[in-house]
C-alpha cells in the first residue's frame, strides 16, 4: 500500500479508513477541499499502550 498525505475531499470520503490509518502510521494527512485545506492528525493514539503501563508491566519483580 502506498502512502499518501494529500487527499482530495472525494478520495478522503471514499477511503476514510485509509486516511485515518495513514494519519496514525505516516503522519498528518491533508484533505484539499474547495473551501480550504484541512489537516488530519492523530492527537492521541489509543492503539498504542500508555508509556506508564508499558513500563509498569516490565518492572523487575522482587
């Protein structure tokens, strides 16, 4: 799958799941619409573990 970071509004509507995936894995995605250019970026990625939880699970026992 090729990465894309500038989408027409029509393409973004048709491939919304892919736009979200690209924003999460590649970086901010631009959506070009006649009214302006919109930028979609992930503010909080809930698919990745919280750093504190990650470290707590790997803390030495004892």
